């Protein structure tokens, strides 16, 4: 089996599994004051320190969640509501949301809902170039020309293309204009140094931790009012009993990811040989800095769903840039924002490498693709 879909989820690391198993065996609710509860709390705080080290922040800034989708929701709603609540203390309401066109659907959906919920809040899209890089000139113009405090949402690296975004430049623009910056760093963690932001989100299962666990990193002093009421867990910032095994596994994965260095060797070999197999292949974002593990490409004339089924028969696992909903394939919003035409976008495939990927995985994928291309093009020539 050749598993090349780490951007969707990375296989669980042995150290994460062992950490989670120890937590399962321990039992205890981390909010309880007895010995079992204190032991569970100790595991959470150890993991908080490990995740904080990965992000380059203090443990007090880490809020554990059920995943990055929840963390994105908490960051966006919490920032807007927190800013509104700060008015009586001399704060400023957020009146503008700047969101890049290539954000994860959880960010796009929540910013749209927030714009509908809060009167007077304007939602503006940051366009991207044909290479998939957010247009900082457009953001600069929007921040300088508008009125009122702004919140900017810009991911560290795109989950489809792997294109690294100009977060440092966005942070400088935000600081210059008094705006707040929210960064979805899910794909960047363990691959590139993580940026500093007012709100930053992470996911355990993208770095080899368990599914169902994530984190929101809150810079001290930023506006925040939790939209989740409940038992006061996570210092009142995120209600709900903590997932102790998931958090323990997350911490173990973070400790390893913090020491890893991204190596583009597998991706570069994959793309070089792919061009030999199909000289007309389109590799998206290849002309700009990308995550070393991500290759997003299209084989013209071979629909993504056809390719994925053929590869799966050969035990090769990639993913498509398109999202399936109710049995219908939708065009990638990322490729649409980049101006890629529909015919090419319909053929988009993503190979993403990770901690346990090998040269054998690359060879297996290329062999399957070679056979697929030969079959499709021989039929077309007949």
C-alpha cells in the first residue's frame, strides 16, 4: 500500500498511540480533584507544553479543542464577539473581515456566518495570484482605505497546493493598521516554522497525532469571548470535557514534529518522473515556495474521480482537489481562485507525503499513474 494523503490525515505515530493508550488506561476526568483526575490533568498540562513548544509560545496560550475546524470557529467568533464586548473598556469593534479566497471551508463558512450575524460587519475577499499566493497589495489597499478595526484570516500554507502564504507581510500590515490576524497553521505545523499571530490553529492528526484533537493559540491580551458555554474547562475558553487520550497523543506528536525538518526529495522526484510520464502535466504552484511534502497536479484528459479509482485498485492512495457532496464532484475553490479553467481543475490530484513516506511509495504511485495514462491515451488514440 502506498499512502500519499498526509494532508488529509497522517498515519498515527507509534509514540502518539502509546501516549493515548497510557491515558486510556489511566482514566479520570481532568476536572476532578482526586488522584485519577490530577493524573489526567498532569497529562494535559504536559501535552500543553509540548504543543506550545511546537508553536513557539507559552503553555498558557494553548487552548485544546476537538480539532482545527472547532479551533477556527472559536478564533473567528471569539475574536469578533470579544471585540464587541470590549467596547465598554475602550476597545474597538471589528467592522471588517478580510479572508483569503483559498482558506479552508471551515474559515470561509464561519466568516460568512459571522458577516450575516453581526450588523455592520463587512466581509472582503483577498484575491490570490495565478500561483495561489494571497495578494498583499490588495490587502494593503483594503486595510488602509477602510474604516474600523479589521480581522484578517490568512492560512500559513494551503492544504491543496501547499503554497506558502505571505503571513509575515500580512502580520506587518495588520500591526501597521491595528488589525488582528488569524492564521490556520494546520498544514504548516511540522513542515515550516510557525508564524506568530493573534489567533493560530493546529490539528493533531495532520502531524501524526490522533484524530479529534486540535488547538487554538491565543496571544495574550487579544479580544476573545468564547461562544461555548459549559463547565469552564480550558480556563473557561472552551467548554467540554477534555479528550485526555487525544491530547496526550497530540502532545507526543508535537514533540516529534518540532524536531523534524521538511525534505522535498520525495516530492521533487515524484514530480520529475511525473513529467516524464506525462509531459503535459500541470503542477499547481510549482513556481512559488510550497510545502516540501505537497504536489498538486492535473493529468489533462483524465478526470480526478477516474484516476482516484484506478489508483485505489493498485493500493495507491491520493486525493482530489475537488470536494464530493451528495455524490457530485465540485470544482476546487482554490483552483477557481487561481483562475484554473474547469477542464483542468476537474483533473486535479494531490499527493502529500509525510513522516512514514518512502521511495517505494513514490515508485508505486508512479507505476500506477504510468499504467493509467497509457490505458486512457491508448483508448483515446483508438
